[in-house]
C-alpha cells in the first residue's frame, strides 16, 4: 500500500468501537483502581514500619532493632534487640530514627576545634588564677540551650568550656561568614584582629588601627585564629585516651549538642525505673569541658564508637582542593585545612547532612557520618605524618530519587594527580560506590575528595539536569598508624595535668600508668580526675622560679583516689638539696581531707632564680595519682594569714571611729617587739584610731570550706589599759559584720561580742565561727578600732577552715620542715 497523507476510511466496526471508548475507558479505570487498591492493601498488610534503631558494627555488619536495653549502668552490657553493642564486635555507629536532628546549627553556640558543638550562650570568661589551689584552665561560662540533668537536683545550669579549645562563639546568627581571626559586631561591622584577650564580659582585640574593647552584648560572632587540627587531636587524646587504647565515644542530640569523650569517661545515672530508657542519663566529660555533661538518653540521635587511630573525616574542616597552579613552586607548603578559601572554592557542603540539611541516606541504607556536597565539589583535608589509610562510600543522596549523574575521585595533594580511586558513573540514589581501604603514603599532605558532574559522557536515560547532582561521602574514615600514636600522645601529657602547667617533665624510660578516676567529692555535675604515674622510672618535674613577694610557699599536692598498691612518695629538691618529702595520701569519701606538702620559701628570698625538682616515685602498675596543685602561693590553702609579722594596713579616717580631731590621735602601725604573741611584731592601734587590713582578693567564708575557702577567725589581742576593741568584717557586696570584745555595753544591736572579759597586759586568743554568725559571704577587709582604754595590740590574725588548722601556728611544723 502506497504511503498517503490522507487517512483511509474506517470500517463500521471501528466507528462503533470509537463511540464505546468513553465507557470502556471508565470501566478500565474502575477495574484498575480496584486492583491497585487490593494490591496496595496486601502490601500494606505486609509492610512494617522501619525499626527505631539502625546500627553498624565495626566488622561492617548492619542491623536494626526496636529495643535498646541494659544501658542503665556503666558496668552493663547494652544490647539492641539482644545484639551486643560493646562486645567483641562493638558498634561503629548507632542512630535513633525516631529523632529528627537539627538541619541547621543552633542559633547561639560554642564550636570547638575538632568539630564538637555546645548549643548555648556565652555568659562570661574566667582567667586561670595563678594562685588557685585547684588550677583550672582559662574558660568560658556557657548557659546551655539543651537539657543537661545531673544526678543532684541542686545544680547551676552552666558549663565551663576551656578557652583554648574554642574555635568559634556565636551569640546571635548574622548570616555572614566570619573568617578565622575576626569578629562580627551586631551592627554588621567585621573586625579582623592580630591578638585577642578576654575579660569577664568583654573582648579586647589588637587591630591594625590599635586596640578595641567590645562587650559580649555587642558581639554577633567571634572566630579564633586557626589551629592545626592534628595538634588539637593529640591534645584531646592525651586527656581522653592517654594510652591510645580506650575507644572514643561521641554523640549528637536532637538539640544540636555534639561532644566527643571516651568509654573511660562515661557514667550513667537512672532516675526511677531502670527498665525505662527515658529515665537514663549518660554523663560524658569531653576534653574541652571542665565538668560532666549529663545528657538524657532519649535525646541522643547518634552515637559513634571508634578507636583513637580512627578519625571520622567530618571532624576536620575541609578547604578547597589545592591546584599546582595556585602554588608558586612545587616546594611551597600546600594549604592546610584551616587556610581561607580561594577563588577555586568548592560549592556547598554540609557536615553529617545532605546539602538540604537532611540525614544521610543512599543505596537504601542509613549512614552514621559524612559530607553532603553539590557537584562540582572539590574538598581537601590536611593529613598528618601518621596517616595510613582511608575508606569511604559515595553515592547520590535519597533526595534526588532516580535523578543525578556523578562520578567521584579520591586523590592525594593535587587536583591533577592520578586518582587513588575513581568510581563508575553513578545514576540515581539506589547505588553507592565503596572505595575500599586506600593506603596513604607517609609523604602525603592532603586527601582530596572530588565529585564531578558526569554529563558529557552520561549513559542513555541518565538525568540531563545537573541540579540533582547532590552526593554524599558516606562514613569517610581516616586511619592513623596505631603504632605511632602512643608516642605522639605521650608528648602531650604535661598539658593533661592542669597542676603541671609551667613545669617540664624530664625524659624517662619505662611505661607510664595513666587513667581516669571519678571525683567522689566534686560538687554537681561532677568530673573525672586524670591519673598519672610510672611503673619503673620515677617521674621528674623541673621548673626554675624567679621569686616575687607573693611566692611565700611551695605547695605540692597530689592524692590517690583509689586504694591499693604500694605507697607513692613525692620528694622536693631545691637547688639540688632535699627540701621535703611526703607519702601521697588518700582522698575519697573515706578520707575527704588531706594536708599537702608545704615548704616555706623565705630562706630563698633575694637569691638567684631557684631550681625546683619534684620527683614522683615509681610504684608499679597501680602507682597513678591525681595531681591537685604544684606551685608557689602567697597564702596557704588551709589557712589565710591576715597578720603575723607583716601586712599592708590602711589608717581609716578618724571620723569613722571617734569625734576627736586627726591631730589628737596617733596612727596605727606595725611595731617590732619582744612581747608579740608569736613572731617579732604586733599591729598597734592607738585609742580612737581604726586600722584596715585589706585582703588581696575576696576570701570566701563557707559552711563546708574547700581549699582556699575558710570558716573560722583566730585573733590574739593584748590591751593593758582595759576597755573595748571593735572589729568589722567588710564583705563583697554585703553589709559589714560588726564585733566587739571587752567589757561594757554593745555599740548597737547588730554588734556581736567576741569575748566579754577584762583586758590586761596578757594576750587573749579568740577563735570565732564566722559562718555560724553570718552565713556565707566573701570577705574583703578587716577593720580594727580602739574606742577607749588606751591602745591595743593585735597579733596572729588568721582565717582557717577549722580550729584544727590553727594548730600549726605560727609555722606549719606538722606539714613540712
């Protein structure tokens, strides 16, 4: 039949069929809907909702389950539907599918070097006090924006975050990128700085134009200068896993909290029924936190458990991949992970989320961590010398469905280098590519991850639109050489012990003994104590001191929180001579207090800088101790000297104590005399005069005083002319506390009588419980006045935690010789 542009006439049957078409179509639709409905009903009957939990074991086995049990005790063995989670094949990650993690960062937060995030608002900054009796690193005080519930109900909801670990502080989101070494003010201005110093509620920065002081309330964001991630990681391991053996436990909550700690620094608390998982609270102490963080188990979206030599690539901040053309010569240093981006920057990337903020899922599987990217994507990660291997999967995220068409490459150092691994062309989200374990040479400096838009050579039927090229790097993991790690971590151990700040640990042979002990005596929310010792070779710490007037005592304080094992001794040598020695005491609930080794430094005043050596004996595998203090101080932790033989005194105006004119009253003064209660001098206050002893800092008066806090006053008074003396305690922000001693009427109803006898030429020693009289306060000064009866002499004016602390007056003979 020849081809024709005119249609052939249809037979009669065909015309009838065409007229019946609407009826037949309607019939087919009804039948189809009925059949589809029946099939859907049958499928729905068989289809079950996904299990609550998904997990990946370290062997690579995946499994799911609905019931998490036996994680209500640190000594327990948690199970998911009966499957061991911490057995011979522990979990690598575990996620709770019922929780929806945040798709964006919390609005107010503290970001830490290493990837952890604490949602909350920075309230204040606290310096590392030079003479604190329990040294604490300089830190920020943060009001958390997520539930943190320690076992004790009486708890201040703040977290102390070590300042050195802070990478970025956001008070109020600005929507702008803040580069390292810069801050954003709330009015939109960006300030780049060369140096930064923090005050209690402000920051002072040095810029090209000079110094600027900015209150926290005026800041939107501040980003600290860059630090090398691998140095940060070694410091973290020195705290969390000092022997590089225990596994690191990290978690993320639905409220945006991310923190990394270790199994050795995990505690568990249950409120009520232990079988009810909503009543479990898991406590972890990251290296950056000075306190425990108690997280409700029900809020934890994801947990990861990895060995110290296994580092999720998401902990590093990626940068654009370096190109040889960007470097002046091949000998130049490649850019590190903290280098600012260049014009060859990658497109969007997200940590542990796809590019739209959702959780990572590809190839019909969930993943524990990863990077969501939009092709074309070029990301570089700085490698340490100990880098040994890399493993990842890559695929299009489930959000693209059957769309997208990409190809992925893994390279080293340069974009034009031969790939270590190249994926096939991936179309749609149902397939992923496993790179396998890739060996990394020791001289590699950067790991490069590239995702290309494979559209010029895409297979037939592939997605023609590049907008759906939204890919994920799935569970990307860097492996370090586990043999090199203990030595590298060991070089950071002095930073692990706050009391050792400024001291040098001398090289030694033999195994260390390290660990963590729960501090039974710490207030809520609690903390872990780092332990350190040596099995075979004594530890030797050295420091050269240039003495100042405030270096009156050397305090050496260490304790053993756990009983058992042979004694550990501490020996102190000054300028090569033995100055003191003590056995390390116990310190736990059965022994809540102990005395440190205290050495007076008065004999060395005016000499050249002194060399101090502290030797901790080796005592086998159970020799680790917890260090509390090692340094010089002006005051002792158990006793505060207001006056013995010297003090800074101020004569208050005469009108404050009497109506006499200034010319008729002598001024108070310190007088050398052989009639002193102890020592060689007394504080003499003439009739009508008032002397003020100002404290160098506010001194806490507390019911249960710790070191550096006090409760009792001890004072010696001699007044040959009889009459009375008045004493006023000045406090920080409080009303004055008034006392008198002697005979006669009280000055007013607010005055308490210290002693009611007749003064003579003999010394009267009085001890008073200040807390019982006035409650908690912070003393700033002591005023001594003589209203009548000629002059009075004062001596041995001390504060103590208990009357027993005065037994060592005038010198601490029971502590050191």
